[in-house]
């Protein structure tokens, strides 16, 4: 029986369906949207996808995604090289940069320790972090891993590994979100909020 879908459209739906968070229905909607757009718009999308694969690299210092090596943050004289924020993924750098509060530099681990998923410390950019610390010049490492089991395990591993390095180790504060109600918060969040309390 012949397929109701033309092969190029079926192929596009299959490829879009491989993207994280895109199910079969969303893949179909996206494919039909691309089909209906102007050719110039479809070409611009294709060019943007090609550019991501050909024009980007990892910074050899912090391992963030960059166009140049070292990246703009690592090569900036306006950033404080003595303070390094350790994050799991490049998207975490964007989240911190959006605040406009952090003026130091970064180190991107590209994941978190997760024995269940087969992610070991050797699979992350931890050895490169240790080398950066050994080169000196750092005064503080901010452990900004996610507040979940894997993030906590990674943070504890780094704290043990770098505890005697002479560099101050700090952790992002945890607590109640703005606009949240105390009665709906879980026990761990309330406990962290109590631990992280500060004077007024």
C-alpha cells in the first residue's frame, strides 16, 4: 500500500522526531510548518543548523560552546579569573549570565556523575578542572551543579577532590523561590532555606 506521505516529508518528520522533547505530533506540525514557509525561511533554518555544526567549538579553557578559542568570557580582561563557577552544561552558563550578577569565569563539566546512567567522573571535564586549579590564580570555585541527586553527587565529588587545593569552595544557595508558598515547598527545600538563612 502506498504511503500517504511523500518521502521527503516523511524523512523530515523522522529527523525532527529525534529532537529531545519533540514527539510524533509535534514533529508533524513542525514539518508542515517548514513546508508552508517561504523557501528563504527554510534555507535560513538549514543554514543555521549547518553553521552550528561547522562554526562552533568548545573553548579549550572553560569548555563552553564558542565561536573562538578561547571564548569571549575567558579572553575578557573584565572578567575575574580568580572566581570560577562550575556548571554542568553550557545552558547553565546562559542562565547565570542572564542575571548580570556574576563577573567571574566558568568551567563546564558537560554532565553530572550518574552511575545509573553510566556517567563516571572520567566522562566529564573534571581532569581539565583539576589542571586549571593546579595552574594557580584561582581563589574561589563556585559549585553550581543542579539541586538533584546527580548534581549533589558531582558537587560532593568535586569538594573531596579539590578540598585540599587551597582554593575556597562555595555552593550556590538553595531555598524557596520568589512567589512560592511555604506550605507547598518540600522538606528538602525548606531545610536548605533554613540552612542558607542570612541576617537582615
